[in-house]
C-alpha cells in the first residue's frame, strides 16, 4: 500500500466531502487532457509517433488507475 501511496499521491489525499472527491477527479482529467493535447501535437512528427502512442497509453492507464484509487479511498475500501 505504501508503494501505491508513493505512485498515486493525489489519490490518497484526505477527502472530507464529495466536493473534494470531484475536484480530485477533475484534476486527473484535466492533466490527462493537457498531456493528450501535447502528445497529439508531438505525434505529428514522423519518428515520434510511436513514442507518443506508448506515452499516451501509459498516461491513460495512470489516470484511470488514479481515479479508481481515489474513489476506493473515498469509500473507505483502501486503508
């Protein structure tokens, strides 16, 4: 669990109410959107396309896992 807390620090922040949960989820979505736009711009370069594809996939997995961990932490499933 300590490793997850180091990899996903925003997911394990204290969330006293639903407003904090929604803000945390929106932060993940906005970060993914910004990185997605940057990767789309860089993906137009000929040799960088594969690297941006792999990076985009990793970012999407990180954001999805972060959101799931955020909700699970808020619901009290994770300790």
